[in-house]
């Protein structure tokens, strides 16, 4: 179920990328210097919770926790999209 959830998030980002800024469901966020090695800090600043660091790593294109995040503007799915996909695929963040 987890892989299907991550694939659905990737598809959501790719499909909605052209609509960014026009009422789409993506959030544009600039990763700062203090956030390069802390995906949970980016998660906190984007979603107001540290539990979605896996979504942050996926949107940034990194696979592992020790990889640095790119210091550029990244498109993140909205919290509504993340939660609805979690419910659809039965994924629970611990």
C-alpha cells in the first residue's frame, strides 16, 4: 500500500504542476539553508506537522533521510491531497 501511495503522490504532483498558482492543489516552497538536511523541518513549515517528511523527500526527489534536499523552489501537494491519498491507500504516518 505504501508504494501505491507514493506513486499516487508523484502522479498528483506531475498532473497538477501546470496549474500551480492558478488555484491548483500544489504549494510552492523555497527550501532554505537550514532545511537542507532536515525534511521534517520543511514538513513543519509547509504542513505545520513534522509527520510528512516522506512527502517532502518524495517531492524533492531524494530517497534517503541522509541525502541533502535541493535548495530551490519545490512543489508540494496540499495537505488535503496528502490526507485524502493516505485514506484512499490506507497509509498511516507514525
